[in-house]
C-alpha cells in the first residue's frame, strides 16, 4: 500500500532500526524539536549516535532581536535542546538565515559533514513546496531538505567535490536511507511513547523563540503541540503516538 494525500489513513511502517549512526540536517534551530526530537530520544536510548547539522543559527528568527544577538542565543538554546535527547554533536554551517540558497556550496557543506560523520541514516525536514495543501513551506527548509537528499550521493562519489578528498574527507557511500520529517506523505514512523516527554523538554529549551511565538505558557504550548501531533498519527501506527517520516531508500 502506498501513502498519498488521497489515502491519509494508510498504515505507517516502523522505520528501520538496523543502523548505528544518524546525521540530522536542517535549516534552523528548533526544526528538529518540532517533532523529530522524540524519535531522537528513542534512538539515543537504544545506543545509537545522532549528530545535528544546522545550516544557519536561526539569527533572523525573532523580530525583536538583532541577528548579532539572536544567533548566539539560538545556538545556545539549540545545544541545550540537543543535550536533552542525548545529542552532543551540534554543528553550524553559517549559511544566512532566511536566504539559504540551494546549490553547489550547500551540497558541498552537507556532503563534507556526511563524510565526517559517516551515517547510515540521514534525517531532514520537509523539502517540498508546502506542508500539505496550501500551507507554504519556507525557502530555507526546501533548500536544505533538497540539498541533504542530494548530498548523500555527493558524499559517496570521489569525483564530486575533489577538494573534500584533498582536505582528507574520503567518500562515504554508506547512507542507506534519508528520512524526511514534516511531509504530508509519510511512509514510516518511530514509536514516540518513550521519547515524547523529552521531546517536549527539548522544544522547551527554545524558550526565547517560543515566548515570542505564543502568549500561551511555554510548557503547555510545547506539550499540547507535540502530544497532539504524535497522537494524531496513532491510528496509523497500531495506536501508539508516533513521529512520522517519508523514507527515501538508496
Ligand atoms: Zn525552520
């Protein structure tokens, strides 16, 4: 059975678990915390290694804060939120928030990180134009998601980006899947039962951002958003709250 917008209730397959290292590649601080972090907690509990790679520091994300102040603050919040779910490796590529360009430079940066971390699984965020229907995605997410999908092949080819080999980064062709979060056509899922509470704590670490975003109490905002989303997938995943992904195999 295939998933499609016309068959929204089709069951989700458990995401493969026979891997050891994952690299999550996203545009902004908080992109992984709006859903993925509960799955990350489950993975690190199982002894898997997960690293985060962010294209920007999210410095254009808060209207009332100058980017020079906002960038370092959001970096600190991102590192704290990663630590909550067992992730200590958090890297920033320093592309400019809001104007990330899909292209060779971004593919090269991500391919370099894939060669350094040698993951079997790459995780990224929705690379499609919309979140579903007419809810428009942001250009940074589209650029980074597409570049991550492309960079897994770049990372494995010694003739693409020869400068990476000259810098000592040998090809890594071991990525077996790219799991894309936040698409409207998920195919797979991870049980969020054990990781959900840490997922809430992880999102809550983006406190400055969230306090600007909502009038609600930050903790109840984080809990109701993430719990509601995870539970909405339960009918498609054996009644269990879930984090859903669209899985691209290689
Ligand atoms: Zn984002």
